[in-house]
């Protein structure tokens, strides 16, 4: 009997969807704060969701230890719950068909939340 090259791969894959463990609103708030921490203007600007996805990727992997980011629809709903104005575009116009407008109050709250998370993050002993 031949041994499989991919032995053990299935054991490394999560059995359940990781998104159930994460509060998407917190992830979105943190991502908006992370975006601003890189000296990028967020408040009162209409941005394509694509511009924000880098921040979502970084926050999802570094702060929330996820191996993926939520789908566009989930991100859009979380942003709307936080108070951002989200416009859906026709899918033929963009790969990530949403425009996001974050008002100044939400932008300040997000930056403050991100800075608090950064200060309270426990040091990883394995590094």
C-alpha cells in the first residue's frame, strides 16, 4: 500500500468554522483602527472595501489568530452594525463590490479601540 504525500494535512485543518469564535464587530472596529494607525485617512471618506481588506487581513491573523478573513458580506454587515454607511455596487464594477463611509465619531472610536488592544495584547512567549 502506497503512503500518501498529504498524510496529516487533514488533521491540521479546523473541523469547525473559526468565524463562530470571533466577534465580527470587534474585528471590524479593530481593522478600522489599524487602517488609521498606518496614517491613512478614514473619517468622512468613501472608500472601496478593497482598500480596507489589508487591515482586515492583518487584524484577523495577528490579533484574532484566524487563518482567513470573513467574506465581504459579513464584513459589510459588521461595518453597518458599527454605524458605517455601506453601499453595495454591481458585482461587475468591482471584485469586492462595496463602498464604505466611516464618520468621524466611528473613526475615533475605532482608533481608540485598536490602541487599547495593542496595549493589552499579551506578549507571546514563543517569540
